[in-house]
């Protein structure tokens, strides 16, 4: 442990201390694969949306309602998922989450039957296909909400602060791998066995992960595969301005919502999560609307774009450690990194003006923005473990996740309305230009508000019951 010029506790460079083992990276690998499965499951619908829209006669608003149903339920479930993770513990909560979301992923294959049953039961005037997919997306959302609160808590348990954003960047890159694998596999599965088979086969992968999780994960203090030297290394920087207690009852939402650092995280999630949701749900339709690309044509462009985002996730996670080695506190280091990252999404402003040069131009420019989002996201998520004790990290992530989900719902719904409005006038590209402008500017706006709420780590005060838990 060292002290910087302001007297704040900082961490020594990982290179100066032997870790005494590397089992923590096995845990990181488990989190990586879980996140990969998470994004594989949620990506299937967006890839099949052009063909499903034709088959069932969906409008852009219908598709937006299905996508928004997932985002809305995901947001609500995140709030409770964080509390559940903190109460049940990482192992049990993560196991429960992936079983539920894998079941929900498979349920998409039976959306017509689900929709017909629910429609008859409630007397709805909505098409059965829309109702059925909303039900399946709801189940998927409830389970998937547990992924990030559990993964962030696991990272806080198994990694010192100096490595957390890098570990988060690695497991968060699973989202990009999932997004890469989805266009490489889903269209093939759908072409050979039909769209229902695509949902079933992709959804079933999660049940395989459960086996490895049960046998390989345990709380660090009870983990037999973790050496005492590595455990000591993990706990080596638990001091400083934001103590990270390993145990203790999770504080109530009222306590957490009374803290400026909670609201800084909430603002960051609310303003920027919707950007990723927009890219995830609308990019295939954008390429179809503007360039007339079929589902099979989307494979290579999407694979390239999400390969770029993987670089951003891992690189962005490693960036703050440079500032920590120079003496900055963890939160201050991450905020410096996030300011640098926030300028890269401005490239998305050029996607529409230069789109006439061919589809690869917007793909690359949007890829830069999406890559920057992942770099931003892994640092934003890790901020919670810089500013809060371990036993309430998942709860804070859940609160921020709710805000991010609401932001995502708004972006999705506004996008659907804009595209239908301008599409009816033959000017759908204007709608995309408006949405791209928001995607480009959201990060600088979010950073400015976060910085105003919590200027430095030294100003992030905790109440007595949390500071000494």
C-alpha cells in the first residue's frame, strides 16, 4: 500500500508483488463464459428480427415493443437481482440466474403457443406472435438480470482493486464474443432447422455452464483451490477511503440512495446503457433498411464490429492501472480513463454523412463507438467496488442497472417511433441520424455529471454503518 500526494490510499503495481497463485483467473474465465452465453441468448432475436418481422408482419413499433419489454423487465429485475445476490451469495444467486435465463431463451421457440394461451386468457387484441415473444423475453430478462450483479460481486471477492477493472474488462468482453458468435451461428441454425431450433440450441448452452460453476466456484475464504498467498494478495488493498468488507448485511435502498456515489453510478448507467441497447437491437435492422442486407449478409459486418468491441473492453479495463501506478486513487484513475474513452463515440456522428461510401464505413464508425462503450462500461461497473463495501456492491449494481434499463427502454421506444415516423415519409435515415447523435454525445454528458457528483475518491464519504461494516 502506498499514499498519493493527497494522502489517499492507493495500490502498488501488481508487478511489484507476487500473487501467490492464479486461481482467480479461473473464476474470471467462468464469468467470461457466463457473459458470453448471456449475450448469445439475448442476441438471437435481433438477428432473426428481419425475417421474423416479415413472417409475422411486425412493424417497427411491434419489434420495439418486444425489445422494450425485455429491457423494462430487465431493468426492474436488476433492482431486485442485486439484493438477491447480496442475500443469497454469489454462488447460489448466479446458479439460479442462469437456469432461469436459459429456460427463457428456450421458451422463445414456443412463442406462438405461449402467445395464443396468454392472449386467450387475458383477451388481448395484440397479435399472438407479439404476446408470445414478450412473454419469452420477460423470462429471459428476469434471469439475465442476475449476471452482472453476480459477476461484479465475484470480481470484488476474487480480485484486488488494482486488477478489478482489467478482470471486469475480460469477463465483459464475453458480451462481445457472444455478439460475434451469434451472427456466425444463429443464421446457420435457422437456415438448416428453422428459427425455433436456433433459440433451443443457443438457450441450452447455459445449462452446461452450470456444471462447471457448481464444481469450481466457492467464496474465497472457503475455496480449497485458492492458496493462502493468493488470498492474501486479493485482500492486500482492502484499506483506503472506501473499505471493502467481505461480510455484513446488505444495507437498505434508502441508505444507498442517500449517497452521491450511488447517484453518480446511476447517472452513468442511465445515460449510456441505452446506447449499447440501441446498437444491439437496431443495428441489424439499420443495415437491412439502408443497404437491403439479408440475414446471411449481416454475419461478417457484425462479426467485425463486435470483434472491435472486444478490444475496447479489455483495453479499457487495463487503462486505469497506469494511473494507479502513478499514485492516483482507484476511482480517480477510472474517471481519468473514462474521460479519454468518452471522446471516441463522437466517431458515430459521421456514420450517416459518410454512409454513401458503402456499408463498411458506418460499420467501422459504429464499431468505434461500440468499442468505446465497452471500455467505458467495464470501468463504470468497477467504480462500485471502489466506492462501496463488497457486501453491498451487487445492490448498487442493481440500482444502476434499473436506471440503465429505463434508459434503454426510452432509447428503444423513441427509436421505434422515430423510424416509423420518418420511414412513413421516406426519410428513415433522418431518424437514424438523430439516434446516432445521442449515441455519440451521451458519454461526455454522463462523465460531466458524474464528476460533479463525486469529484474525487476522497470526497466519496460513507456513513458509519457502511464505512466500518
